[in-house]
């Protein structure tokens, strides 16, 4: 896309691997899409970004759940050894109980 004016122009694109991106041209510097990319609409771009954010949030939740499970396992092992709850929580990284 060649922009002959100085009005900024945003180009949205999708690459063959499914990722999306955007680039701008200002009349001085013209944006060139990556090889194999195809232009998409702003709406298609926004939809793809929203889907990625949803996927990222699910992945983060999965990581947080696995971390919490590890903390609980470590806490249980430490208390089984006779350590006080507060010390076991601190060593395992498990947050303080609501009543502490």
C-alpha cells in the first residue's frame, strides 16, 4: 500500500502462521507487510486480538492453578514434618489463611 498523503494510514494483516499485526504509513515512510501476509479489516484484527487475549487469560489461569497446587502440596509436606503453619506457608509460598 502506498500512501501519497501525510495522513496516517494503518494497515492490518494476517500472516500464514495465523498471527496478526498492524503497521502504519505516514506518507514519508510506507509500511510493508511481511512476506506472505494478507491485509485484513480492523474488525478482523480486533477479533483475532480478542481471541488471543482470551487464550492468554486461560493459559495464565492454568499456570496459576498449577502453581497453587504445588504450593498446597509443599505446605502439606512441610506441616507433615512438624513445621508451624505460618512457617510452612512462607516456605511454600502459599498465601496466609484468611484468619491469619
